[in-house]
């Protein structure tokens, strides 16, 4: 997860925590305030309404009582307003009527009782007596009234029933004793309806715009408030007022919704500001990331504009320092490798290029389809000369002989390069030379060598054999032809030469064309797998890479040199089709046989430079993406050197598909070591001359050590091929090479 996403998530969490805390506290405080306000308002209404109803309660059935309560209830602030009678007046006649056990007649009631849990039943005369006494204490005097004389039998008692506050039923059970006019007594029980609610007005708690989840989440504790209405010293009724929670819900919901909207707007604005700020803060980190990738790919730049943040600035300075130091190390290694490469490719005595350079230059001529002549030149009877002269004299003779080869130039159009194979054997390549040019150049050499013969008093100095460069041949074939002409020169006489002006081809170009077309069109070739590369410093004997090698034969079953076949296929523009068929065979081989190691596939320069081929190979790799990482596309160092930009483009496209790239037969003379970082390579495979007899050559050891260090810095794996000698293998184990084939 990127740092910016982490910052956004952390800041969002912090914002959410702060908002949630504030929101909960705000809602809680508002809820408590609304509860207090609603309860207080309900209590005030109950008190006020009680005062208004006091005078009306002399007649508890007065319709104006209900009108007054309705007027207050219609304001909508209250859930319920209820007026309840504080006591109930019960007469003997009420009890007699309700009893089912008493016959019609005159009855005298006594010993009335109710359950104490239900309430209290008192005789009205005792209550009036208590009230008179209280009035007397307040100095309230009343004029005596004339009392009507009645008999005991005519007295009807009245009772006051005061229910328990917790009692909510409408019926009470009264037990009593009834005595008739004959004195007969009956103990019985009756049930009286004592509904104490005088007036009750209720409103539904309903607000359509308030979501139900909000109501279910938050509950208001609005206790019912009451006020007693007294008649003198006695409470005659109680008014109950319940606040309507819908009003409180509405206010709380509006407040919560406003807080949420504000928080959302504040969050969006904050995140926009944070995004701008984070992008500004992380901009230097992106530069650091880009620099790190550049360093990893071998491009060592620096950050010019240092960031202002102290910590990031310190990191940027450290990156700059690291990049500068690594670049210095790589430059030093490059210089060391270039010097070692020159030393390994040059003869110490004469300064001429060695045979390995001759073979490399011949390959370049094949690739470039060059023309010219190849000469084989040998010093005549050098061994006899060495026996009769000192070492210094012999070395001086060889140096002057080589100087003639290096500096004899016919004209600016003919480019000559001289080589020393070993001892007395030399070679010369004359590019762009015709037969006439070759003869003229040889005569000039002959003249200079005759002067050298006079200087050292050596009658026979040299013999020269020349042959034209065959673009569809091979290096061994051309050398063999040059050797044959040399042998003919020795038969002519001292310091003589022989040059042939025809290419002795085994078949004409027409038959070559038909053969190549038939082989490619009908896939008449086999793909073998050679070079079992194994990890060098490991006990694991597992093969990590093989090379796909095509085996091509003519109609007679004779093996056709791959160089010759490729040259003719390129000439007739069939090489791209050939490379496609090789790739298909390799992919099928991996899939059918369940191959787990990498396989390198050699590609021609024409295929690498062909955009249609690149598009085809990308689709092919994507179709077999499961094995993409096992496909390693190979090009020789001299092929890459011909067009580095095209190869870099090819390597980038191949890497996008998940496949790999290797440069084989790597020699520093073709690709400057400083350019390795530009190709984003996975592997390089060294030319075998760098590792052959490495145990005996200190220069090769130094070269391998340096190139392994450079490759390690560039994340490139180095392979060695065809290591035959066990001593060479033991020496290679000392260095950081990845794998070796034997």
C-alpha cells in the first residue's frame, strides 16, 4: 500500500474518531437538554392546567373541563393529558344496587372493607369532621345550619375510596354486611366500577420525515408529570401531562443531520486539502523512487532540487551520495575491464589482435554482408631463425614483421586489420577489397617484407595466401581456403603469394535458395537442447538453462552449418519465418515435456529489428504466459552492437510480457561496459575465450572478477559456457558467476 493511501486512511480514521466522539457527546447533551426541557414544560403545563381547572372541579362532569384540556392538547407538544379523580364517593345505595345477593327491599350497610393493597375506604362523616377541625385551626367559622331530624333507619352513609397510587384497575371488590328491616344479616361481596379518569386526551407520536432507525437507536426518557388539584384541604383530582417525544426527536434529528452534513462537507474539504498537501509532501519521494529505479537500472543521476522537509532532505542527500559513489565504482570497474579486455585481446609482443578477435571480426562481416579478402601469412622457417639469433633479435624481427602488416595501407577505401594467431602464423582482413586490390596490396607487402629480409639477412621471410570472403560460408571454411592458397604460395618460391579470385561453393545460389525455402516452409529441421547450465556455487545439480540449437540437414543428410543457413535465409528474407517456427517448437517442447528450467532461443538481427515480428512474439508469449518466464531470447554481442537502440526497444517489449533477455558471446570490444546498464538485461554469457585456461591467466581472472562485480551492481546474472578444465571450474567458483555449462 502506498504511503499516500496510508496517510489518507490514518487521517480518515482520526477524523472519524474525533467526529464520532464529538457527535456522540453532542447528541447526548442535546438529548439530555431536550429531555429536561420537555419534562419541565410538561410539569409547568400540569401546574398551570391544574390552576385553571380548580374552580371547574366542583362539578367533575362539567364539559368545560374537557374543552380546556383539549385546547392545551391541540398544541401538539404533549403525548397525553389525563385528569384523574383523586377519590371516589360511594353510597350505600350504590353498593346495594351492585350486589347480586340482595333482594329488593330496605337494607342497612355496615362493616365495609377493601383490600389495603387496592386502596382505602373511609366514611364521609369522619372526613368532614377532620376538615372542620382543620378549618377551626385556621379560624374558619361557619354559621350553624338547621339540621333536619332523621331517624337512624333513614340515614344513608357516603364513603370516600382513595386508591393506592400503584393501583390501575377500574374495579374494586368490597365486602360488607347487609341488614334488612327484619334484622336479618347477610355477609357478601360486590364489585364496583371506579374508573378514576375524568378526561383523557392522547396524540400519536408520529413524524414521517424522521427515519425509524433513528427512533429505534435513540430513546427519550420523558417521565409523566402531574399536579394535584385540591378542594380546600382535600385533593379532589390529579392532572397528568406526558410530553410528546416526537417533538424532541424532530429537534434532535435536525441537529444530528446538520452535524452529519457539516462533518461530511468538512471531511471532503479536509481530504482535498490533505490530498494537495500530501502530493506536495510526497513529490520529493517520487523523485527518490525514480532515482532508486534509475540506480537499479544502472543510471546514476542525482536530485538537484532538495526537498524542504528535513527528514526527506536527509534521505535525498544520502541517495545523491550513494548514486555518485556507485557511479564512481562502476566507472572504475569499466576502466579496469576495458584495460583488461584490451590486454586479453592483444598480443603482448606485437600489439596485434589475437585469433579470437579475428573470429569476432569475421562474424561481424557475416552480419554486415561485407566483401573483401582474407589472407593467411606465415613467417618462413622462424624456428631456424630463432636458433641462430638471440631472443631480443627474434622479438625485434617479429615486431617489425607485425609493424609491416599493421601499417601497410593500399588506399583509404581498403580497411585492413592484422592478427597474430600464434608463433609465426598471422592473418590479415582487407575489407571492401576486390581481386585487383588484393593483388596490389600483396605486392606492396611483398616489397616491404623483402626490405625486412635484407635488414635481418634472411633470404626467405614470408609466404602469403589470399581468398575472397564468402558471405554464405563459415569462418573455418574461409580459413581452410586461405590455407590452401598459402600452400600454393610456398610452392611458387621465396616470399611469394597466391590469391584466388573465385568462391568455390559446393552448390550454386539457386539450389541454396530452393533448399532453404523447402526446409523453412516444411519445418524440416530439429531443435536440440545443449549447454546444461547449472548453478555454480551450489550443491544443487539442477539445470537452470539450456540453449535451443537447430539441427539442419540437406537432402543427402549432410549437416548444413547454421551460419551458412542463416546467411542464405537472411539473403532471401526467410529468417523471420524461421525464427518464428523455432520459437513455436521451443514453446511446445516446454509445454509437452513439463520443462521447469529456462531455455534460451537465438534470434537473428533481422527478427529483432522487425516490428511485425515483435508484435507476433508478444502475442505468442501472452498466449503461453504460464511459461513466459522460462523463455530467454538471445542475441550475440556483435549483433546487439550493430543496432543498440533497436535491441533496447526489443528488450523492453519482451520484458513487458514477462520473458527474459540474454546477450551471449559477450565481449567488451562490441558492447562498451558502460552501455550494459541501458539494456535491462537478465543474463550475459561470456565468450568462452574469457574462461578458457583462466586458472593460468591472471588477466582473465581479473577480468572475470571485475565483470562479476559490475554485473552484481546492475542485477545481471553472468554465465560461463563450455568450461572443460576442472581447474578452470574451481577458479570460477571464487567469483560471483551465476551458472556454468561444461
